[in-house]
C-alpha cells in the first residue's frame, strides 16, 4: 500500500507518483470554499505555481472526458492525472513547477451554486491565486496556463490583478462573453451553449450520486444531493443566455470586465481555425492588454491538440521560465521574441492534416494589426463579382459574389468589414417581418475550382472566417475608444435596438472575424451572404426561439446600385 497521510479530506501520496500528490485540499474563501488537487515536485522547493480553475472536473481522467482527444495526444503529456485542457502534472512537476488544479464552485468537489463564467467564479479564482502565492511550497509567483475555458477565465481574473499573479498563457480563450461566445453580432449561438452545458458541465455538478461508478471522478465527499437540491444549485448557461439579450442588463454586465486592466506578461495563443468562438478573444485580449511584455502567437490545427505538442510545450516552458523563474534563456524580455508570431496558411494541404504546423511557414511581425496593412475595398457588382470600382446602374440583389486573386501572391491577414444595403419584404399571406439576421462567410477556392478547407475547432472542415449581425442591433458607437474603421464597435445595449421596417433599405457594417490566408494566382476568395447558418459552423449554430418565422420570415435583399454601395474591406499585406 502507498504511504498515505490522511488529514480530514487531505490525502498526501508520497510513493505512487513521481511527484507529491495532495487531493481535495480545501481553500477557504470569503463566502465559501473550493477544493483543489496539488501536485508538487519531490525535490526541495519552493517552486513557482501553475493554477487552473474550471468546471470539467479536476478528478475526471482525460481519457474518460474526451477519448478522441486522448488518443491523438502527445504521449509525453499522458499521465495518471492528466485532465482535459489543463497542464499535465507529471510534465510540469518534472520541470520544477507546482500544479494546482481547482474545481470551480458548484462542480466536482467544490460546493456551492454552479454558475459558469459568473462573477462568483471570478471572485473565487482571484482568491485561489492569492492563496497559491503564499503557500510554503510557493515562490510567490503564480502563472496561468490552459485551453478554452481554462484560457477564457484567465483574461477576467488577470484584469482583477490578484497578488502573486506573474503571467498568463491563454490558449484559444475567448475574452468577450457576449461577442465571442454567446451572441456574436447579437444573435444567440444556442446549440453550442446547450450541448456544452449538458455534456461537459451538468455531468460534473457538485452532489449527484454515482460519479465513481461512471468513472466520472469521485463521488462527492460531502455526500449526495437530492434532485431538487441539484436543480436549485445550478444555472444553465443556455437557458440564461436565451433569457437575456443585451449587454447592459445584469446577467451580462456582471460578467464583463476591462481587458485594459491586464498588466502582467501575456502570451496569447490563438488558432486561425477557431472561427466561431475563441479567435476574436485571443486577438482582442492581446491588443487591449496593457502589459509591458505581451505576445500574440497564432497556431493551426484542432482546438485541443496543439497545446500538448513538443513545439508548443517548448514555447510555454521558455515563456514561463522567463516570468516565473527569472530564467529568460529564450529572450522574451530581451527583444529576441517577436511581439506577433503568425503562421501563414497557403495552399490546400487538407483540413485535418496533423503536419499543418510544419507545412505552413511562420512569420514575425512587430504589431497587430500589421502596420503596413492596406485595407482595400472590393465592391459588389451585378455580375456577382467584387471589383475595385464602384457599382453600376441596374444592379440586382445577390447573396453570393466572388473575385479572382490578383496577379501576384497576396497575404490577407487582419480584420475584415463588410458593408451591405439590406431590406426585407414579407411573403404573400405571411407575417410582417420585424428583423433581419445576416450570416457572412468568407471562403477560399483553389485554382482548380475546389474549395480549400482548413481545420476547424473540432477538427471539422472550416472556411476562412465568418461574421454575423442582427440588423436591429446595427447601431455603432463611433465614440467608443475601441472603435476602429476595420473593427466597428457595438455596445449591444437595450436602448440600441433600431426598427426594421419592410421595404426600408438599411446600410449596415458587419464585423467579420480576423483571418489569415495567402491567395495565389488563379485562386479566389468568395463572400457568402445568407440569412442562416451555413457550412463551417460545426455546432456553433444559431437556431433558437428568437429566430422564428413570425420575426424573420420574408425575403431578404441586398441592394446594388450607384446609390447603394456594397463592399468588402480586406486587409492586404504586401509580400516582402
């Protein structure tokens, strides 16, 4: 039997693992407690600390939570205590770090009300970081490292500036709860929220019986809760988002924060293929953070896999060494690392090609957006093309237009805006439409006429990028300090709702999420405009009770004429 020392709920395992393992350590909060597992090197400390905090279950084995991801994962990252989207304890303790993995309030072994992405969870995360910084095995320096949920929460807590927080490394982490995750363009992305909550969150709530029997972590150490107690102790993110529409209401306002308050060293790692959830946040987080040392690194591949590759581990390890160990052997503080490290997508290599990071070249830049960007307008024409000249008389509405690449290679990297003149007319004997939902997709076609797909968040075939807008929420706040011509700012407040009247033509600006592609001679970029989801969304679709025939029924039109200019502004980077 392993030599174990039990002190109430604390188990210290000294022999079974190459690290000291402490299970269910209680952290007392101002208004409750959370439980965490602590993994410590066996050598003499103290050590810097890597903290992760989330709702997926600190004790749920990686291979149980996501078998598909586990199969493809780097063998060096597989261990007894590997958990989905978090640092592997064996690897990081071997490299001289303490790993603290905490169950979010209301999940796993942490009692309380399950309310993901809430102020309550951010308050707890803040206190966990300050707790980790003052433990006897800690040097006082805490870093944050993780993917997706374990990245998105980093932005929020870093803006609170807890004592001891020394750096953050958010991999694929949305930053804006409303714009990036729940209501891009003001349109509810319900399917993802519903599936995510049902499969990943509710299954790990604090208190249900039978977890151990299903290998879903351990049974709740404080005892089971009744169905009524469980129901009262959880807030369903899908239900709550469906019930709230505007950012100035308490539900969204309580989850908001200011990215400009982030001042710790930052390595934001975004994925070009994460076109419906995280990508926008990684870029905006980098742009708005006020950190002296901040870096944007772009990757490709499936959402979960790159984080654990040898190449990315080396990047993580050198960055953390610089800011947690004061050993900057790779030059992060010395100007040896570019502020922006891009990966350039060029050619058709297949959407699920694991060698993509090696086949696509890297390129260093000094800033984002790239200073030499030429924002170039391409106008929609009656013959379904995009041209550099304005529209002609007699134009007719179209939903899909395209244009050939120019004669030389061009790199499209950055933010995209579409300007359309739209209207709606009712169907015969149909209801009077009250709104228009616009769904835009940018697609890449090779010289052979075949569409080039890239790897999406879940490994699915993805187009270049997408954008959305609910026309009643078209109001732009040009006075906001974050507004840019290439990135229109919308507040999405209740008072911003504007009428949509049949027959009226409304000029609208649609934010299309940033992208990167090298367009070669003979290739084409195609703009697709529709009134609903199209290929490339995965389960980030937008069907809900808000999108009813009574509200949106009718025919939507794009008006093209000398009077109504429609264009797509593309970020062109001259090749050097």
